[in-house]
C-alpha cells in the first residue's frame, strides 16, 4: 500500500459511513458520483450526485459527507492526483456494509 492509499483509507471509511446513512430503508445500495467540472482544479469544486440502483430517492446526506469529500480532494491534490470523477458504491451484502471506489483522471475515458 502506498502513502496515498494509506492516507486515503480513513477518508474512504468516512465517506462510506456517511453514505450508509443515505440509503433508504427499502434499498440495499447507494452510489455517489463526484464529478469535477471541466477546467477546474479548486479543492472541493465537485458535483455530488447520489442515486440508488432502483431509483428510490436517497436520504439527504449529513455535512460530514461533504467534509470527507473535500478532504479526499485535498489529499489527492497534495499527491498530484487530480481526479475528474470518482464513483463510490456502498451496499449491504451478507449483513455487512461494503464499498468500492473507482477514480478517473484527466485523459482517461
């Protein structure tokens, strides 16, 4: 595990925990897509889009989620890794919460 991944782990857990509170009772998963508007590099200048796989409106997130995504962006930029898009998927499987994160960078499709 490199330094970025090590520093990122607690932020990822904070994002996943905040997303868990946004999952409606009738759902088992939620997806957060963070998108950086074209041409911007300001820390925290991210569009937050929430959705559930079945289209049920997600519950409103606490401010802690926005604080964590700001910290994530600041961390990545400190390491010179400005992402253009990040997708966090949080789901309940076998009675446990699990998450997956995928990042896209300039020039990637």
